[in-house]
C-alpha cells in the first residue's frame, strides 16, 4: 500500500490533487484542518499489482488469479488473527460468499463489513443534541472529547464542552487544560438538573460535547444513573471502546451501554493495539454503528471517520510481509 499526504487551501483542491497524483481508486484515510494552510488529506492506494489478491496485469504470466473461495479463506485467516469470534467471522464469510464482484481480498472484505455493520461518522457541522462520550474507566473518553472539540474548533464551529467526570482525580483539570488552549467554555456538571441548566446555557453552540463519569456496566445502579443523566437533555451517547480487548467482555459492555441508548461506537488506542476483533464483536453484539477511530494520544491528530474500505485495510494492512504493522502506520 502506498500512502501520500496532500495539503491544499480547500478540501476540493486537495481531492483534485489526490485524483491527479494517485488516480480515482485512491482511498481517503484521514483529513485534518490546518490553521492558516487549509486542509491536509492522506490517501492510500495499492502501490503495485498484487497477484496474491487477484489484481491482473493483462499479461499471461502463468499465474492464475485466486478464486473467490481462496480470497474468502485469506480474509478469514486475517479475521482469526484479529481474534474475531466464530459467530461474527462466519457471518462475514457468508456475506463475502454472496458478493458478485469480489475484486481483491480487501475489497471483498470491505463489501462484507458494509453489509454487517453501519458506518455513521460523528457530526462535524452541527447537532441539536449533546454528544456524550460514555464508557468504562480508561477507555479514553476525555481524550476523545478533547479531540472532537479541537476538530470542531479548527472547522470554525461554535463549541462547548461539559463534564460530569468530577470524581476521577485530575479529570476536570485535564479537560480544563484542553479547553483553555482551545478557548472554549467548560461547564462542570454535578447532577442531571445541573446538566439541563448548563446545556440550556450553551445550546446555541453548533456542537456540545460531554465527558461523562466512568460507569461500571456490571452495576445496574450505575447504568440507571447514567441513563437518567443522559435523558435530562437531548443527547446521544457514544460508546468509547479501546482496541485490543477481549471480545466476549466487550460484547457484554456494548450490550449494557446499548440499554442506555447508545447507538454508535468510537474505537480508541489503534496505535497500541494489533487486534480489532474484540471491538468489532462488541459493536455487533450491541447493534452499534461504527463512527470514528482514535489512532494517537495527540489531541491535534483528531478523530478519523471509519469506512468499510478503511476498516478492511486495517484488518488486512500489508502484503508480502510478516512484519507486525500497527494501525497507526497503516492509516497515517
């Protein structure tokens, strides 16, 4: 795979550069607003014909293209490497078997992912609801709030941030440091009634992001309290889920948070994980759509919207090598 980064004054100009230099088959893997410079866009494309995944050259060299069955077997081996549980793995393989135009192995897997999962990125312009990041301790909620806020500020949106994470040591201070740099207001929320009042005070903002307190999904009283808190204002909870986690555990966690009204999952820690099966299984169990991913601990790097093709490239990133490749290396 060949990656190339382009900088241009506008998104349309950057897209034109991608098409000119990499052709129409290039895949956009990340975008970033650069203050004073425009936008930075990273695109990816297979760097050369790859016989192992069935891309022909028009020359009869005696090497036959792999069959659809062989492509499915290769994709399944990748899913096993990512510790995707059998139930989800078989559904993906069945979906690949129904594809009429398999293409290469990444394209075939992407078509199956598109059938099984929904992909709905976080709003970038405006939302009438508060975007509340929820999850277990250490999932990365506060960093995701900071990244989402930074992305919105760079797009010149009016942004407000609220936090109910008042019990965790340093939680408020960490978020206050981010919001001070971004020059946006931070509201500290201590109850559902307080949440309602503070949301009313900032609801003229284009986007309101909420860092919620940690919730133990195995304690029913905490789930009930979180649900009541979220219902205090028009809000959408986003489950923050780290990569590289146990699949069955994540499935239970996703189911629990789905009961609180969660419909989307944001995957974090792609820079320090090598297996994505647990997060995918959680999204499947909780019937959660996939929205964005976080690939670094740097706030300025933002949150990257995920698509079926980009996800397939994460699951099957590199060819002709046994070298372990991190997700960040694939997507950067």
